[in-house]
């Protein structure tokens, strides 16, 4: 305990003196501003996270990802896994969590991710080794205080060197010095403009299996309809989801746990980690399908902020069925998933290809 009578102790009893002390002290910074990143730079991320059963179960339980293959060894074996794997959403969040200190701790928001590939299942106890390469940096023309950076990240098993998951992610990153722009916006390039108008008739598959999705798509084709439906479950964002799950994956982004700093940010409050929002919406979708394996994600976008107390629901459109992809017992289905809040505002969208079990 501090001895306040010690003549060398700081005098913290007088608020003004302490204020002036803080004003004079330099802050030892964490994270990097936009200007730090240059195309081609490679970064090795050092935090020492190993995948854990507890972490995976905590993630799955809280996000409603209740697929038994990730909870029970016998079901995992029936589903063709050698050992019970950790959940792929948890794996992805851990790989990204480790990168945050180097890439995005300074602030800004996670805008989107592309080309997410799961190379092999990962099991509890696996230590991670994660590296990123800067693939693009550009000035934001609509927000001069920020730049936009895209990195390619690869998560590997630190012991065997095998790649587990890889992806490209894009963030807004604060600039040390605001840029001079004409404020006209533009350079949107990768953003979706509009998109298709769906037909009036929306069909729902009769069941959870590959054939159900395939039959629904065939019917939609004949009837000039689309296969698109909502999921009943919702999940309200509480402290455990907003701050607890990202910190459990070593994600140090202040956006999720520092209300004081976020008070003066575009969101005005802490926001949910994009990977948590996404995982909740995917859990709603997976609860209405017989998932066999996750394969890949593309065109993931975070459209709006999710704050404490928001409730996340899911909407799914079925885009394609491929009977020849995957093992005999499953076919590949490509979905477009949308997470939306209690006001029906979309907060996430992404394309997902998963293997779905056949009926027989
Ligand atoms: C921090 C973290 C993890 C981590 O990392 O540590 C997180 O989990 S955080 C939580 C998840 N996240 C969010 O909660 C953000 C939700 N989102 C929004 O709330 C709005 O999106 C906005 C307020 C951020 C911006 O909204 P907005 O100002 O209205 O503007 P937009 O025009 O949409 O985007 C501005 C510029 O980003 C360009 N842009 C957008 N998306 C992409 C993309 N995918 N790829 C390439 N460029 C893109 C756009 O092209 C424009 O570029 P220009 O400025 O040059 O025009």
C-alpha cells in the first residue's frame, strides 16, 4: 500500500495537481496509426494464444452455436473428424484477435472480410502462429480522419506450421494527421451498390438437408421465386458478448471494452466485435440446417454499429447448390446471410459456402 505520509509519494489528494501531472505526461502508445502501414509490409503477431476447449465452448454457448459435433467426441467422429475440433467461428476469432494489437488497436472499425478459407480442422491445445501482409492502403475520401487498410492474414498451427485459416480483412484506421480530401466520397469500388431486387414470392426449404435446399431452389426457378427466409432466434448483446468474448480471444480493440474512449468516436459507445455479431447470425442460420462442414466465406461486410442491448436476428438467401462438391454424404450450398437488429437494420452480410448433410 502507498504510504501517503512518505514525502516521496505522489500527492493524489489534490485533483488539480494530479490533472496537471497527467497533462504533462506522455502516453506510451499502443497500436499503429494509418501512416504506419505500407503495401507489402509483413507482420508477425506475437500474443501467445492457444486454442482451448473452454474458449470454444464459451464462444459456442454464448453465440448459440450448438452443433453437437463441436461438443461431443462421438458425434465429431460420426461427422468424419478425427478428433473433436474447436468451432470454426472461434478459430477465426482467435486468429483475428491476435492480430488486433498490431493492426487495429488504435481504433477505427472492422469494415469487411473476403476469401475466408478453412484449410483444416483445429483442435484444442493448438498454439497459434499468425502473420499478416499489408495488401492495400488508401485514404478515405469521406472520412479524412481515417485511412482504409486491407491485410491478408494466415493462422497456422505453431508446432506443425500447417495453415488452419486464411482471409483478407479491411478496416478503417485512424490517421495521425487528417488527410486533405475533397470530401466527395467515391472510390467505393468494392462496395455493393444496390443489388438485385428479389421476386415477390420467397420460398422456405421444407427441411434442413441438402436435398431440401436443392428442391427449394429448383421450385424457385420454376416459379420465378427466390429461396429466402428469416430465423426465429434472436440474441441481445450483453456485456459478455460485447466485451467478454473479444477479450477471451486477446482482441484488444478499444471499441469493445473502453467506454470512456468510445464516447468520442463515430459510434459514441462500445460496439460488438464483428466476429461475434456474425457468429450469432450464423448460429441462427445453422440451427435451421444440417451443417456438415464450413468451407469458405466471401464478401463479408459490417454495415452498421451493434451496441449493448441490440438484438441480433438472421435472414438467409440460398444462392446455389452443388451436388458434386464434398463427400458422398453432403453437398455444397452457398448462402447469403444477413444479420439485422431489432429495428430491422442490417448490420452484417456475407456469402457462405458450407457442406450440408444429405437426407440419406
Ligand atoms: C474494431 C473491430 C475489430 C478490429 O478490427 O479490431 C470490430 O469488430 S468493430 C465492429 C464491427 N464493425 C462495425 O461496427 C462497423 C459497421 N460499419 C459502419 O457503421 C459504417 O460502415 C461506418 C460508420 C464504419 C462507415 O460508414 P460511412 O461513413 O457511412 O461510410 P461508408 O461509405 O460505408 O464507408 C466509409 C469508407 O470505407 C469504405 N469501405 C467500407 N466498407 C469497405 C470494405 N468492406 N472494403 C473496402 N472499403 C470499404 C467505403 O468505400 C468508404 O470509402 P470512402 O471514404 O473513400 O468513400
